[in-house]
C-alpha cells in the first residue's frame, strides 16, 4: 500500500467555512448588572460592581480547584 500522497497539509477538496460573530459595544454609566432591580448610574458604582464580579469569579474558580 503506497502512502506517498499523504501529507500533513493535504486538505484538497475540503471546503472550510469560517463563522463570524458580530459584536456590539456601547459605553454608558447606566447599567443593569446581574439583577434587574440593581441599577448602576455612576462611575464609582460601576467600578464597584466590576470588582465584585471579578472577586466572585476568582473565589468560584479557586474553590473549584480545592
């Protein structure tokens, strides 16, 4: 059995389609974060919410290792 035609990059005849994901970004200080009733409307509140989310994620990942 001859294996001469096999190579690492031989993908002739196979069409590969790449999927794209469209993302939208906006900038605002008025955000609903995690809960609909928790409104953030200042820079300090937004920064606090981001820090709480980061700490919560860090704690969850740390506990999943232990």
